[in-house]
């Protein structure tokens, strides 16, 4: 399958993905239609929106956060039906955004994504299937787990033209994102360098370098990838 016209930015929170994405889109738009798309599963943003709903909002937000944290903190414990359903629906929300990505590509748009789904390792924190972090459960939970994994395999089978991986140490990441848990940052920083994204071309950069240097290196790699795609 031909790689998608997608530049996927990956890396831990605090590695500079958002800053780089905005700079890339600003430069690339001068040459061709280019858009940015966030491909995280957005549980935080969804929770914030739910929290604004009158009466039930704050309580339901706390409920969702507790379910998500339970799976993250106790992965060996089988999830309940409600927990599994919440996670499954969040994965479908990510798949909805991925279908938007495919539609943009079909229109000839070059898409710069913040994050990209993968099926190699489990966990929302590294853009993989979250139910795969858990074990056991009843037949319904096991069915949701299998369906979620197939959903991620489908998304991951669409290989981006270039993955730009921003590597950063945990101290820098936490200094930039002090509201994030150190344990979560360590998990991401340890796992992300080992992802292969179905054989996609990967450019590894140091997220602690000057933003201008990271941007210049990224643009050179993107222009090279576009030349190969159009050859």
C-alpha cells in the first residue's frame, strides 16, 4: 500500500510536537494544501467538555477519569463492562478522526498529525489499544478488546509518508508539562523509541534542540519524502 501524504509527529508530552506541527503547517502551506490534525484519543478534552454540562457534567467527568485511571494503574485487573465500554468508545472516537484524515488525503491535502495510532504496544498514552493493557474479563469485555485491537490494526495499516519522532528526557518533559504524571511521562519516553509504525520512514530528532534546528531538519526530510512520493 502506498504511504499516505501524512507527516506524523510522535513523542512524549513536552517533546515539542505542537510547536513543530504549527511551524510545519505554516511553511508547507506556501507550497501545497496542508492541514494539521490531532490524532490523540482526546479523553481529556472530552472530559473537560462533559464537565461543563449542567448538573450531571462534573460527576460524569469524575466517573470517566476514574475508569481510565483504573485501567492505567491496575492493568492486570479485568475491566468491568462500563470501563471497557468507555475505553472502546474512546477508541472509536479516534477512529472517527482517522477517517477524517483519510478523507483529507483523498482530497490531495498533506496532513501533519500530532500523534499517530499504532498496534504494536498497548496503551492510550502511546497511541495504542488501551484494552490490550488489561487481562481477562467476561466474554463481552474480551470481545470489545478484540474489536478494539482490530480497529488499531486497521488504522496502523495506513502507513504515513514520514514519522518525525521527537525524543526528550523525562526531566525536560516534566519541566515543560508539570501537570503530567512523572510515571506516565517515563512510560511514554521508554516505549516510543521502540515503535516502528509498520515500516514507515522515521526521522529521529532531539526535542531539546533549538526549535529552529528541529524545524530545518524536519523540512529537509519532508521535502525528500515528497520527492520520493512523486517520483
